């Protein structure tokens, strides 16, 4: 059971972090193209933000909790577990409360043809997404090295 949970935890984290990095990298190229391409990309990001990323995040955190509950040598007080939970909370709250709403404004600006406004707004959300990815990578490193275990 423990090994299966570890596989699910790793796959969830790989989907979450890999998808986040791919999205940020692709975003630059798609938005630079402007027009219908930028509009379609932002609509795609919005869909991923409501389906793919929450699923990956929930799978990751549930498998992580399962690992703690089934593990003999790990507990919720271990630093790497706390780092993982805090990173998950920051990412979940930040993306649902802040970034999703800003990205909706970017999408609306592209849909209405106001590329200047869209590009101004997207700079802010792109920085947030980059910081979110960096935090998740830090949590990943904490997990691999089991900091504080």
C-alpha cells in the first residue's frame, strides 16, 4: 500500500509541476502570437486551471497524507511534510483566489481585442505562476531529501 501511494504521490507531483512549467513556457509563445491564438491559449489555461491542476494537486496531497498515515518513520510534524502542506495551501489558495481571477481578465481582454491590457495583466499572473512553480519545486526538493525527518 505504501509503495502504491508513493507512486501516486510522485505521479501527481510530476503532473502538477510539469504542467505548471509547460504552461508558463507555452504561455509566452502563445500570448506573443496575439489575436485568436492568444485568446484560445488563455481559454485553454482557464480550462486546465479548473480541471487538470486541481485534480493533480488533490491527488498529490491525498497520496501524501496517505503516505504519512501508512509510514512508520514519518509524521505530520516532520519539516518536509509541513513544507509540502504549506506549498499545497499556497498554490491552491493563490491559484483559485488570485491567479484564476486575473487570468479571466486576461482572457476577456484578448477576447475583446484589447491586447495592450491583456499583456499588462499577463505579466503579473505570469510572475505569480513562476513563483508558484518555484515553491512547488522547493517542496519537491524538501520531499526528496526528507528535510527534518
